[in-house]
C-alpha cells in the first residue's frame, strides 16, 4: 500500500499524474491514490475501448509484429460473467487464399503506407502466406490516456505454444521508427513453462532495410522467478516521473530509473499475440526461424496437416512437400486470456 506523499508542512501533495479523456487534458486536481480509470467488464459494449480490426504490416513483409490478424469478431473476443475473454485461434485460411476485413482500421505504421484491409496472394512478394492466427485486441487510444500512474490488471495469462499476452501501455503518438511500450505483464509460453514473469519498458528500434523496416529490441524487461501462472493474478506497474516498478501479486520483481523517456500520454492495450520474430529465442522445438520469410507458413503448418491435434512436440512427415515438420501442441482452454478488471490510480 502506497502512503500519501506529504509536503514538508504535512499537507498531501498533489499528484504528478496527468489524465487525458477524449484526448483532452483533465483539469481535475488529483491526489496520490485517486482512482482515475476503472473497467470491470460488466457490459459487453466496452464504451471506454476501441476494438482492433486490421492486418499487421508484417502480413506484407515488414516483420515487426506477431503472426496474427487482429479481428473485431466475437469468435475471438467476448465479455461474459463480467470477464473479458480473448481467444486466439489458428486460422482456417489456406495458403494463397485472400482475407478481407470489413471496416478495418489502419494501424499507425505500415510499410510504405500502402495500407490494405486485404491479404491476397502476390507472386511478386517473397512473403506469401496469410496470417496463421486470428486474435482480438482492444485499446483506450483517444478515449483514456495518462502520464504517470499505477495500473492494476487482474487477469490470467494465455498459455499455449508460442502465445503471449499484450497487457501494456503504448504512447498515443506512435513513432514508426521507435516503438515504446510499458508492459504491465508479459510471459511467453516458454516463460510460463520456466516459471518466469516479465514486465517493464520495451523499446523497439527500426533498422532500415531497403524499403522495409525491421525492428530490433534495445532493452530487456525485468524478470520474476518462481512464478506459477495458474489462475488469476494482480499484475501492477507503478510509473512515476523518476521510477517504474513491476509487481505480481504484491511481490516486486523489477524496478527501473525513469529518465524522462516516457513523459507523454500512454493508453492501455489488451490482447493476445502469437509467434513473431522478436519474442522467442530459437530452440529445438520452435518450428520457425526468426527473420525468415517463410515463418508464417512454417508456423501454420506446425499446427495443421500431419501436425494436427499434436499433444507433444514431435515431428511428422508432410507427404505433399516431402519434408519433415516440427509440430506445435494444439491449444486448449488455457489459450484464453481472461481479464476481470483494469484500474488506474494517480501516483
Ligand atoms: C468508463 O466507462 C464507464 C461506464 O461505461 C464510465 O462511467 C466511465 O466514466 C468511463 N471512463 C473512465 C475514465 O473510467
Ligand atoms: C515502397 O516505396 C518505394 C519508393 O517509392 C518503392 O520503390 C517500393 O517498391 C515500395 N514498396 C512496396 C512494397 O510497395
Ligand atoms: C495489486 O498489487 C499492487 C502492488 O503490490 C497493490 O498496490 C494493490 O493493492 C493490489 N491490488 C489488490 C486488489 O490487491
């Protein structure tokens, strides 16, 4: 429990938190620990959130995001029993098929700005396979943002081969060349199997590469050990003008000096990701290799065809291609990320 900060005369200090509602700075005077945002997922309407509906630019080759298509569709996201449920699903779309998203919205950064709501086979591209996973994502961009605060998320982590959560803060003003994220909680399937929880700032820098940007990570999150992912947890990030602290279930596992790098409005993002070129180190059981163009196809094949319904990491022979495949294990009910509430307090 944080004690109210006092001035030398014993008066409670005003908070350093800034709140932006509908993109306007709130004029309210906050005190430390004032509740500034609350979502209990009582209504499926999610009026404080926007549902993502787009194809990442890596579907056409920039390799900066994970292997998902983000869809505003109840098959991937629902609100039930006062809980937000985000469920990633292996796509049924086959190679060379076309996907078209209706009413899709451009994510901010897109290769050459040639945004499209459609993924279509193009023989002139060496990157030809539809996104292998469909998922959902919500954010508070444009509706609720803040600078400095304590954010608590009570949620389960998604678990299944090559999945990971998005529970993070992202600047409202996205830079296409430097992506900053404050991750409130993060654990890939490999982290969960090794009882690790991670969180903290992530900065991705674009490395120019012909007309595409490829991203490289320039820092590492804090890691908590002996973490058992089962069930719900209280994931908390405390962000002040001078420090960032990471907690899980009231245990602190990370702390950073904040050198003013994050002094701008950030909004909340919740979602489930899969694969990607940035989150998983190469290993014997990992089907795809980071940065290779065939990653979407190899990822999809590791869950389908002769690999379908695998319960162990195994290999099988793809008779059509006459090749060995590394299989991923079929996702079960734990692949869902369930979120009970999000609360943000002034600091
Ligand atoms: C969020 O939604 C609730 C109910 O839909 C509303 O009362 C509240 O003002 C909204 N905004 C914030 C910042 O919590
Ligand atoms: C991006 O723009 C450059 C310069 O206009 C062009 O040469 C290149 O082909 C474009 N790339 C794509 C994928 O459209
Ligand atoms: C969640 O954890 C934070 C950090 O330890 C703590 O301040 C907060 O009171 C906890 N929330 C609940 C509901 O226990």
